[in-house]
C-alpha cells in the first residue's frame, strides 16, 4: 500500500506539521512527586520527537482534577518548571509538543482530593464500570461523587484557563482540551451522567455549556490557533451513556466548528471502549462521515490505526492527520519506521502504567533493535493485539 498521504505537510492553526503522523496522548503514570515531570519524562518525549506533533499525556488542571497515581499536573510552579525540561528536549531537536489538559471528575478517588472528600461530578452518579486507582496503585471501587454546586463551575473554567496559560509558560506550542473518555467535561456532555437542573444540565446547549465555556476562556487566553479539542463520540469508557449521542456530538462539534480552532481530535468507534473491537474486519463508520460537515477545520483521527489504514483514511478524506497511541509507546522512532516500511516493536501492556525506564524509555529504535532482545519486533500487520 502506498503510504505517501502520510508524508505531506499540514497546518494546524499556528502549527506547521511536516507530516501527518501524530503521537496520541498517553497516560504513563511516571511523573515525579507532586505531579512534577522529571528528566526521565523529558527523555521519553525527546525520543519521539520525529512525530509531526506530540500530544502529552493527560495533565491535570488542578489537584481536584487528579484521578490517577503519578500523573503530572500543570497547576504549580514546580510542575511548570518540570514541563520545561520536556518542551526544551523536544524543541531542541526541532519537534512540536501540545499539552493535553484534563479534570478527571468522578474518575478519581478521595485520596487525591485536597480536602479528602469524594471526587466531583456533574451529578452524584457513580460510574457503573471500572475502578479507582489509588495513589499506591491499588484498584478499589469508585466512591459516589458529589455534584458540583453551580457557583463552583466558574472555578473549574478558571482552572482550565490558568492551566492553558501555564502550558504556554512551560513552552508548549498549543493546548488540547481533553473532552473525551469519560472525564469531567465528557461527564457533563452525556445525559447518563448529567442530570443537573441548572444551566449546565438538561438541554444539549446546557450540557455542552461547560466544555464551551472552557474553550472560550482558553481561546481568550492563548488564541484559537493554539487550541485543539479531543472528543470520543462513541466512547463508553467511564460509563458514558447518552440517549442520543449522534445529535449530541453533531451539536458539540458544530459549536466547536464556529470557533475556528486549530484542530478537532476524534477517537473512532472501533476504539470506543476500553480495548479495541474484537474483530478487526468489523466495519465502523468513520467519525468524518458523520461529523465532518459540522467542523470546517483540520481533523485528527485516532483509534486502532495501522500505517496502512492511516494512509487510507487521509487519502479518502476521513482524517487530515492520524494519532498513534500504542505504537508510539513501543516505537520511539515510529515515524522513521513507517517511512522506511520497517517492522514495529510490539508494545508491552504490563508496563503501560507506572514504573521507571523499563517499558518507557528502553524500547529500541530500529538501529538499536539488532542488539536488543526484549521487546521483540513483530510485523506491522499483526502488531495490534
Ligand atoms: C491512552 N489514551 C489516552 N487518551 C487521552 O485522550 N489521554 C490520555 O492520557 C490517554 N492515555 C492512554 C494511555 C494508554 C496506556 C493507552 C493505551 C491509551 C487513548 C489513546 O490516546 C488512543 O486514543 C488509543 O490508544 C487508541 O489509539 P491506538 O493505541 O489504537 O493507536
């Protein structure tokens, strides 16, 4: 298959990408104490600098927004200083890096909350699936969250706005709002998790209000050409349920379209749950087929792509760029490997979250792999498990 559509340049707002192979946001739970990025994190991102653009792991906008152990934040001076190690490592080698910012909402645990009370949510509804991850990496049942008071919502918006300013101070080229995968902004969008009766619940306009207020406040702070938004229209992770998701996302994406953002980043249906579709030949509609007409700007697509299917999606106009997640975990030189049609390292799932260099900075490049034993390489076509 001809991969040439992956290798043409692309403009995303203020960013000029030399090609279309993006590194997806990937939580790795390896930040230092206090959610401060370390030299090891800088090494990891620096190794992946040939990506058209790196999107960081979800980074918390406030202590209340933390939901996992050892994840980074962007709300303290120490965190900003730590992230400068990362942005400097990437920029020194000519790369581009965007910070994904998140508030976990109910996908959290009281151990992370500043006052040790239960996590916050649109409504006091517990996620029916999954478990909380405690600071010492134990999986425990979720607690029933507390509904945010209406007068607390401006503080949430402000935490995102300040985080975006902090990201810029730390040297990031742009910011991506994490509106996907069942976290706070997504919890507000869906009528299964949002039963509010104030201006932030009920109608589509009301459920989308928090996300759009966050978007508008960040546009105001750092400019629309340095802001992207990630959504998962078919996402079920975090027990996301909606009575009419297509209408919901047409509305939300249409509203984002009016704002002229740098890009929209959508997760495809085949990666909607915790893992990929069982049958890789199963046919799903591309997000673009349903939502493209609502958004008149560049679209990044993610979820279960191989180099071949990514090139095809771009060729057919179903994406402008493709973000690779697990392949970027396992292949620091993914861009060079795709360019050279080389085999890809297989990812090692047990080392996704937490730990040190192993499974993080020690995946071999192609040049190194001739002397490396673990992890082994597998052909592209069979590498997704
Ligand atoms: C993810 N994903 C993810 N998404 C996101 O928006 N923010 C995040 O911090 C993370 N973290 C994360 C960690 C790990 C270990 C995995 C495997 C995934 C989802 C990711 O960005 C991507 O959408 C999926 O991995 C699907 O793409 P691939 O892996 O099929 O290319």
